[in-house]
C-alpha cells in the first residue's frame, strides 16, 4: 500500500473519533437499567428524545443547554407528584424533583456537560457549567426553571439552604428531619435516592417489608443521614405496632438494628 493511500484511512478514523465525541455514554442510565429502575420501553422513549436533541445540537453550549432543558420538560415533565418512581415520569408524565433531576442528569451526561447535583433535606437540583458560567436547572419550576443570572442563582441557593422550595405546600405536615443536608451528591448515587423515595412511599403505606427492601438498596455503597434516620424510624414504628407480625419485626430489626441504636437520642428527643 502506498503511503498516500493511508490518508483516507486516517481521515475516516478522525471522523469516527469526532462523531463519537459528540455524546458520551451515560453511566447513570446504564446503572438505572441494571437496577431495573428503568424498563426497556422507558429506555427506548429516552433514546428517541436524545436522538432528536442530537439533530438540533448547537455549537453554543449555553444555547443548547437551554434547548435541552425546555424540550426535555415539554416531552416528559407534565404533572408534579412527589415520591413517584422514575418509571411514572416516562409512562404518565408524573415527576418530582428527584426523578426530574435524574432525567436531566442522564441527558447532560449523554452530551458530556459538566455539572453538579446538589441535595438538601427536601430538594435536589443541578448546577451545569457552560463556557459563560453556571446555569441552575430547577426541574420543578415550569416557568423559570432555567436560571442564568448569578444574582437569581444566589437567591435560589439561599432559599434552598432554608429548605424552601416552590413545590412544598404549607398545609402538608411533613416529618421534621434531625439532620441538615446541603451539598453535592454524585450522579452514581441518584439510584440510591430513588430507592429512598420509594422507601418513603412504602413507609407511608405501611408496607414495611417493601420499605425495608428499598432502604437496603438505598444504603448499598451510599452512606446518608436521611437513609439512617428512616431506617431507625422504621424499626421504631414496627416495634410499637401491635398489628405487625413477629416475623416482619424480626426481619426489620435484624437489618436496621445498628441505625436504630445509633438514633436513640434523636428518637427519644422527638
């Protein structure tokens, strides 16, 4: 083969590399599929949306992020409903801050954006990086969720630190946590938080074993004050409930005894 014949192969290889660099494999998406939190139909729906976005990709990363945010909201986020499984987002358009943030995290990973996920006691949101600075993505705000101004971002951050969110209702009684969370969480731990939300659902429905199973999945490779406190509360609740069988009590105490013992000063102080 003559040396100049190799030029064609070099060009083809360069084009292939350029093509594959347009988007990245989402590790979060793969993990959600592996844990069966997303179905094949959910994955297909999301893949179709990503393909549509790829065709509308803009060179300006800020402008493209704007398109990602609003087109994704229009496609998937229709009705706010707390503690929904992520499958409800794809099947019925029902979402909360966690499932919607998880969705955006998948899309941002796909397009290789740099971003931070920040969690508080009652909320979670994204700070995405662009060439001209950070953008706050508030998944639960259907009107002003794409926050560009640094002053507005700081105002939002201040309200989040006070655990004030647009979706919280003053007439709803919520359990008062004994911890205070405001910090970055890795996207790899979003599946843990999704399991935690489903544990809350099961707890509220008094489905004790299901709650325990989700809590076990939530704490797998992830240490969180919120998971520990719910585990302790679960042990306390079943221990004091005369309608719960000894078999169920033994199962839950065996798995979460340490969390319950650790939380005794908090439990007694409630």
